[in-house]
C-alpha cells in the first residue's frame, strides 16, 4: 500500500529545540508536527451509516457506568458474554460424559480441576480479545475523535466512547454495546493504542508498518486533539485561574519533619498500610537465616519498590489540568535555584490540597523533591523509547515540558 501524500512531510522533532522566536501557532506546528491533510484524504464521518449522528443521538451520552452498578459487575458481564467463557462452558459437556463413561474417576477428576483453574485465565484472554478488537478499529477510532474533538478532560471523551461502543457492536467487532466502561477508559485506550505508540515510532516507515492504512486518519485525529490541548493550555496559562493565598505562612514538610525518611514512611504507611506491613513480615520470616549482605540487598529492594510505588501514585493522582498547573507554576516562578523550587513546591502543595488531589499540604517534601519529581516524571520521559504501563508519557505536554525546563534557565536534569 502506498503512503498518503500527507506522510511525505511528516517529521518527528519533538526533542529538537524550539525556535527562539515563534508564534503560538508556529510552536504548535513545530512541537506536534501533525501533517495537514487534504479534504479529500478523509471521508466525512457523517457518511458512515453506523456512525450517523441520528443513529447515535440517543446513545452518545449513555455509557456502561450509567447502566451497571460498578466496574466489577460490568467486567463480569463482559466476561460472561465473551467467546472464551462460552468455550469454557462447552468444555464441561465432554467432561460430564467422561465422568459417566469412565471407570477410573482419577482422569476426569484431574481434567475437571484443570478446567476449574482455567476460569482464572478468562480475564487475561478477555483483555487480549479487547486489545485485538480495538487494534483493528483504529481508523474508526480516529474518525470519531476527529468528529468530536475531545480535549484533556475525561468528560470530553463521553461522546467518543459512546460512539465507538455503538460502532463496535453494530459492526460485530464486539459482542456487547459496552466496550468502554466510561470516558476515562476511552481516553486511556486512545493514549495506549494511538497517542504514545504513534509518536514513539519516530520513523515514517515504522509508522506505516505498524498502523498501515490508519496512518492518515490518526494524523488528522491527533491534529484535532492537539489543537484542543493547545487551546486549553493557552486559556489555562494566560488566565492563571489559580493563585495561592497566604503562601508566606505555608511551610514545607522539611520544616515540620525532622528527617525526610520519617515523612516518606508516614506517607507510605498511610497510603499502602497493608502492603508495607506484609513486606516487613515477609522480610522478618525470610531473613532469619540470611547473612548481612542478603539482609541489606533484600531491604534495599523493598525500599526501592516502595519509593517507585509512591512516585507512581503521585503522578497517577494528577489529572492533565493539575500537570498543566505544575508546568505553568514552574514557568512563571521568578526565583531561581533552590529557592525557586521551594516556592514551586509550596504553591503546588497548596494547589493539590485545595483540588483534593492530596489530603494535606505535603505532596512535595521540599524543592529538591519537587525538582526530582519534575525530572523523573516529566522531563526524562521526553527521551522514552517505549510506553510504560504505570506512568503516562504525557505526549501532549512535551512542548510545554521543554518550555518549563528552559524557563528555569538551568542545566538539563538528565
């Protein structure tokens, strides 16, 4: 298949330096580099019978979260309706016949045990079927995104989720009308299946090989999405909708805790109270006959896992607007060096507490903790080579992350 003419100009320069003088629109084109497409390259979404506005008018706001009691009941229903579950049920028929005809009960008994154990693998097979079904519908997914123009808020993806749910069912690509549970589920699917994989493959040929005929539609969808992100960033950053009050009286945790370790352990045990306790019990049991070296290595491994879990939790609790506020605060901070990062930490501690992201004003321990958080969970991800399951790459924020780093007028943190 020959690539679309729109691919000829597609280049990847996310990690190149921004021009010194550029309009916001130029910056958008330079950072995101989504090739413009001719009107004839993309067929009108309204021409698709299964996705006509009249057909979806009554369904676009109805999602499984409005039908099912919770996500567990929805997931159980999806597995019950899956092909794997039906095959599992059918396998009981020969097992039952075998029980009646066999004179030795041991063999059918063992087969029954394995069949029972197979029930535990149904969720895994269901996830694989979901991934496969969605990977075959990236073109339609992209067309629906182009039509609805969602932004960074999860609520913006409601119509996209409802439209794709309906399309997948009526095109018989999925056996229920409930593929996406809610808008956030749809937004995450976009991030994991389109946004991150597309931009992590920086070679044009690799994109064509991976996404085939979906490439031009994905380009158009990403152009639409990034335009909405840029609008939100301009509005958010220009209005400065939030400013801290009485910040001069705010204290960082480093001023109220004697050691950083006590602050960290307090946070860990308040959030993961069961997991650290079980780790300690395991450590006490396993380390009974360990030498000093193994004691140290095992304890270090537990500590590293706790630190990673804590850092992943902090970034996962931050929504896209919280991340935008973080970058905006970094860019607008006038102080430099350690004092500047201390001020940023104070402001973000207050902001995340007021937005109920964190239960107190102790999200960052101090400026150093804030700087390392920006480095590890934002700036270094610009150089990522693959998607990470626990940490979003924030591809849509890459140009603003670079601006925030340059605004500090400091050496790169990596």
